[in-house]
C-alpha cells in the first residue's frame, strides 16, 4: 500500500554547523545532536516559569560569589514569575508553588544528579544521563575492602605459620649480636618487597580485567583515570598500611624468639593461638557473609524472573507512533494492515500512563491513569474480575466509562464498584468517569513497590503506544511484517521496538549486575580462605609430625588422625558461621525491604551456606590431613 501523504507533517530543515569530539565514555553529559533553544520554540512557546524541566549550565568566573549569583537567579525568577505566582494561579494549580534556584558543581552531578527543590524531589536530571548513586560506590568499596582485608589476614597467618622454618636463622642472628629492632626491620623490608611485587602484578591484572569489569558492571572506567595522581596517593597510603599490617606482627613475633630455645628446637608456635584463630574466624565470617548474600541475591532475582505478574508479557512487541503527526489515520492503517497478517495475533493502542489525583467515595489518592483500547486486556491476558470491558460500540464511544484495578477499589473503599463515579482531579480540567469494570491487580510497575491504584479509559484516538502480540511459532514473519507495515505507514519515522519481557528485565539490570559482582567476590573470598587454611593445615601437620607417627605405631587409623588434625579448624569455621549468620540475616533483610514482593531469608539458605562452607574447609584441610596421616611413621620417628 502507499502511505497517505497526509500522515506526515513536514519537519524543519537543519544545517550542521559543527562537529564535536565524542564525550568521554565516563561522562555524565551524553548527546548525539545538540539543538539551539530556539529550535524547541518552533514546536511551542514555553513561558511557564513553574514548569521546570530543563537543566541550566552556568560558567562562572574563578572566585565568583556563589550566594550572590543564587540571589540574582531568584531575583530574576521573582520578576518574571510574579504573575504566575499570583492568587488566581494558586487556585488553578491547587497549591502554592515554592521554587528556589541553587548551584551545583559539575563534579557533583554524577553521584547527585537529581534536583532537590524546597525539600522534595522533582525527579529532573537536568539533561544528565549515565548517573549513579553513591550507594553503589560504597558497595564496591566495601567488597574491595572485604577481599583485601581477607588477603591481609592470609598474609599474616601464613607468615606466622612459616616462621618456624626461619627460627634457626633468627637464633643465629641473635647470638651474632643482632637486635630485635634489626630483625623487625629485615622482615618489614621483606614484606615491603612482596607487597610491591603484588601491587605491580595487580596493575597488570587490572589492565587485563578492566574490559570484563566494565561489561559486568555496565561502567566505562578507563585505565588512565585509575592512574590519576590523587588516586595514586591513596594507593601509596593503602600500600603502607598493608605493609605494616602484614609485616610488623610476624616480625615482632620472630624477633622475640629466645636464641637458646630456637637452636635446641624447643621453640614452638602454637597454631591454635588466640590471635591466629581470631583471624581465621574473622576471615571465614566475611566469606560466609558473602556466601549468604549471594544466595539471597540469587533467590530474590529468581523470584522476580518467575513471579506471576498478573499478565503475560511474552511474545509481545512494544513500539510507538513517533513524530509530530496525526495519530488517527496512522493507527487505522496499522490496525487494518496488521490484522491481515496471520503471524500477528492481536494489536492494541494506548499509553503507558501517568499518575494523577483521583477522588472517589470521598477518598483522595493518586492513581495510574492510562489510555487503552478494547483489545488491551485480551492481548495482555489480564483477567476481568467483574463488570465489562471497554468498547467503542457503547454510547459515545464509551469515553465516559473506565476500568479500575482491585487496588483502586480498595483505595476508594467501595463494596460495589460497578457504576461508581470517579473524579480525575486536575484542578484545571476535572473529569468525571463511571466505573464499568474491575480488572485483577497486575504489576504495571516495579516489584520494589506494591501495586498502585490504576484507572484505564478509552480515547477516540488512542495515544501513540503500540503493543503487538505475535505467534511464537512464526516470530520471524511477524517481525518482518510489523517492520514493513510500520515503515509504509510512517516513512520518515525510525522504526524502534522492544520485547515486553526484556523491558521488564531491564528494570532489575542493576540488581543482576550486582549479583554477578557478589558471586565473584564470594568465590574469591573462599579461594583466599582455602589458601590460608591450606597453609595453616600444613603447619599443624608439620608441627605434629612425630606425634602422628607415634599414634600410627600405637594403632591409630587414618580416619582418627585426619579427625585429630581437622577438628580444631572445623571448630573455628563453625564459630565464624555463628558470627556471620546474624549479621547476614539483618543486612539481607534490610536489603529486601526495598522490594514490596520478596523472598524470605529462610533457614534453608543458612543451612546451604553452612554446608558449603564446611565442605570447602573440610576438603581443604582434609587433603593436607590425609597426606600427613598416610605418611610412613618410620620416616617421622627417625627425623631429628
């Protein structure tokens, strides 16, 4: 078919006046095309000073008096908005609009992009995208500190555990006149060297892993930004702190060994000392906490993916009528032509809606107000609880009838909703509607919030939203037909579409990314714990080498020796779970409170975490214990 030329309204010809370099990937100011303010005024003349929807950027001279600038802004506003702030307009808007101007540094926008006006959030990001919340920065920092702290604990424990191998060296140095201070300096220098090598390796790993990190987190971090001189100062501070933590205590312990005990093999370092055991408990507590958090994350995300939303979002394409055009003839063509395609099961037109003030049964509340047509309920498979569906076959095109959901009925306090009156309280254009049907509650918003009241109505010409339900077995043909018919009906429009189930999934994209980050941190944490336990288990076995030989000669079995070597470590792991579980329960329940529909942090999650932690630790320590238990006792008893 040929598209009717009346469908299109000619646009304005534009001339490219310049080409700018692309903004950096981490910039919060993103754009493809920049227009002058005059271009917007071709569509409408905006002289409403109470309609704040655009961000204003100001370049100030160095040393400018910021309070004086803000005062001038408010003075200009007071002059130009004086008439609109008058009493008649207050009655029109239904409130006394109090607007004050302020200034925000560009460097603060990324983590604080929402404009705050007189104590409430206007929700206007002022042209800023790619923004973030400081909460996520704190969470990333927290996970990094967790992992780094666990590595530090490992370093301390293994340094102490391996110190017995250098006791004779310490004894000889002391007999030769070496002081405790000299020995401490020596071991601090060795620790410094190891930390420096580790830092250089971490830079190499960062370069290699940064693309993967950006993919997982959705960020655009650059290596050159990570090497900023200010950040480099923090690196130095962290490096010094780590060297002191990992080097001073082991060096202090070694420097206080007594020379005569060391040289006669009488010096022993108890692997069950309180400090070392406390570090193991702390380390495993962090790992178990991350494990519980990861399991709760997975449970909640799986719940969101599988929860019945009250409608069927699958096999539905969402698109729109774009551009400044006459909707009615375009919609008629789309409806007629798409109806001829066997691969397309249904088409509906309307809008996603917006919240408005409602009055019903002497109750005032906000409700979602959305435009639909007669096909919307069947296309979405939304059940009708009582009454009838909207239909253009009724008198006056059914424009005075509305559908409401169960949450609306509850907010209005109705027992019999059919036939009840609803007033859309717009202050300047109040409308009275009559309820003709009630639909079952369905999730038209995020699962973070409870289902809100909603009202659906019909227009003679529906709004620009389009929903197309296609045959699953013939998806390719349906998408090709939709694209062809869309472009024929609107030749100058850019065809864009989304799948409904994918749109729902995007709502929780940040949570899914965090789930990946937490899972990775959990695996890394347990890897560090296993490395630490392996080193300590090796120390425990080497210190009790002769004891194990004697027990085997006296008839002890391999299982008894393994139980002897693993019991102390398993007790520490169980103690760490006693510490971690209450903290994890409190933190994860607090996180789940952000969701109106959520899972419970049940005993099964803690049982699974406990089982996993015990199996990992048992496997780690058990391998070393079995190796020691199966050694030939003759070799251990012959050893001096």
